[in-house]
C-alpha cells in the first residue's frame, strides 16, 4: 500500500506554539503579564489542581525572573493579569488531555482533567516567553494520539540524572507525556539492583535517583516506561551467569560480540526464568507507572536446528508440533502474566512476534512497531487485538554509530509523515487509528561517540517535529524551514 502525501493545512494566524493549537479564534485587545500577576486555581478544584498550579507558578517565576504568587480563589476574585485554572469542561472532544483557553484581561484554562489543565499551562508558558503582551482570543486544544515522548538508551550509555531531569521538563514543555528508559543492554546494566547486584555496571542510576525522577515526572505529567531487556540483549547480565548463556548445538556459546543475536539467555533452563523473574519482581515494584517494557527483540530462536534444547523444551511444554520459536513466544506470555499480576501492561518490540506453531503472543501485549521486516504488518497486529505504537526507524530513530550518527529526517517527518504511517509505507487503516498509541523519539547508543550535551542539541529539532505530528494540529507553516523559525521563537522550557 502506497502512502499518500500527507496534507498539513497551514494557518499562520494562530499564536506560535509547539505543537500548534488545534483551534484558535482571535479577538480584540491584549492580555498583559505583570509583576502582580498570580496563578489562581479554582477553590472548588484546590486539591486536584494544587500540583499543576504550583508548577505553573514556579515555571513562570523562572521564565520571567519575577516572583509569581500561587493561590486558591474564585473567578470573581481575579485581577487583571491573573491566570485562572479550573476543572469542569463538558466538551467531550477534549478528552483527558485537552483544554480550553480564554485570553482577555486574564488567562483562563479549563479542562476535564488535571492533565488537560497542565497542558494549557504549557501553552501559556510558550506565549509569555515570547512576550508579556498576549493577543486576546480563545482556543480549544487536544492531542491526536495519547502517547508522545522520548526514549533514552541508558543501558549502553549512561546519562546523568541532571540530563534526564532537564529532559523531563523539556518534553513536558512540548506537551509530551512519555519517558522510556532503556535501562539494560549488552554493554551495560545501569540501575541499582538488590536482587542481583553483580550485574550492575558503573556508572548507574540508584533507586533513590530513580524515585526522584519518578516524582519529577509525575509533577510534569510524564509517565516513565522502564525497560530491562529479556530474553536477548542480556550480555551484561550473562557475563555474571555464564551457565545460562544460550549455546548452539556444538556446545559453544552463541554469538560473540558484534553479532546481532549476542547476549541470548537459554530459555530451556529453569535458572534462566528464576533470574529473570527476580529482576522483574524487583523493578515492577519500583516503577509505579502502568507499563513494563520487556524488550523481547532480536532473539534468534527461529534457528531451531542450532538450538535443539529450545526445540525439546518447546515440545515438552507446548506439544509435538511446537518449534523452537515457541519457547520464545511462550516466554513473552509467561512474563506478561507476571506483569499483569502486578497491575501493569506489557510492552515489547514487534520484530519477534509470530513464527510459532503452538504459541501466539497474548493480545494484551502492546507492541512497539520499529521495523516491518517481520511476519505482521501494523494493521495485522491490530487485527490480532494488539495496541501498537509507531516507533519506525524513520523518522523516530537517532542512533550513535561507530563513525557516524543516524538522524531522523525532520523535513520529511514534518512535511509528509504522520503517526499512522509505519515503516516502509505500512499504513494503518483509518478505522484502526485509535489502536495506535502514538510515537517517541529514540536515542540509541550503539557506540558512545557523542556526549550528552551534543545529543541534547541533536534531538532538539526531532523532538519538536514529533511533538507537532503526534499532537496532530494544523501546521503553522507548510514547510520545515518555516517551522524552524517557530522553533526559535518558542524556545525551551524554563528551569533547564
């Protein structure tokens, strides 16, 4: 199926924000932010909006250099220049994250939920950053997709807590709501462990630091998605558990460093499940969010003739028609049951799904679709009952390679791509669009060739491209060049 060229209607009359507002109606006059301006949360919503109101006031203080008071009050108590936050919109179109904004002598944000009010405050920050005088008007704004975010490969390259904290605030400024932490890979296991301290590689994130990140993320309406890679990409763990390393039929350890299938655990051994269960149980409790990312990519179980132990294990467990791949698919379902028992949803990369004779992956596993070199298209995965997200290589991958950097094609991403267009013109049917959760920018550190500040600069534009496309509002400019001028105007979050 060929991808249609995406038509992005451009409207330059709306205020300059990233992402652009879905709807804007201008009116006469201007609002002025002054030294007396306050953030006032509706007294009837004083508890529900307390954190959002405090964060808005703190960010405005940091941005303007003025001390901004934060109080509870009524709409009748507003003074010129105040910012009023309240719940109670009955506009079902707004959903959980949408909001209404009214700008006259005051600014007023109303939403159905706290998250919507928070995103309204991000719009206010962007407007006041440009000028203390804001044109009057009214807006309704809501996202196209429920998930918009950033993935960071902390396993292969350590990122400091300060860098991660700054990027929580940065992506929230762009109305993104997901931070996916890829915490382990062949080159490193970067989070403190009490169950298996031997597998941890320095430098690493302590549990106290992670708890601090989680608290900050909650303040900025960011969900942290943790990922510990299993049952592949486990070399950093298997270095300390060599008896669990998958071996080919010759008895030699399976692929050496550099092979795509390096770091595979032997799924025919009970000890492998004990190790993985202990790590799962430890971290499921640490992260309060609704997701656990299993990884589950690039495991070579399809080569059953090289792994007779996997074939024997699969047939003993799933019957005489099973193939070696069923051992891997069975592992995903086994882990999924453990994750579900903890009240969370399992996520996994899409490349290994399918190919078994006796086992199919549970349909309640959400699949992150990064490649179409697989058995199933995105549409077929949706038809099988899975939620999907569009993590296609282009335009979402930023990859540090040995002698180069793969960068997202931001021009194509902005001018033509849209989040229901998956890898290589794999287009999701519009009737299934609600099954696509959204997308993220991915920082993959195959080689540690750039420092974290260089990476921060490199991903500035890709993050803004993705923010616009996954929010799905009409473009302020039809061209990438025009959008870059808006990027400059909107700038960065305060407190970075």
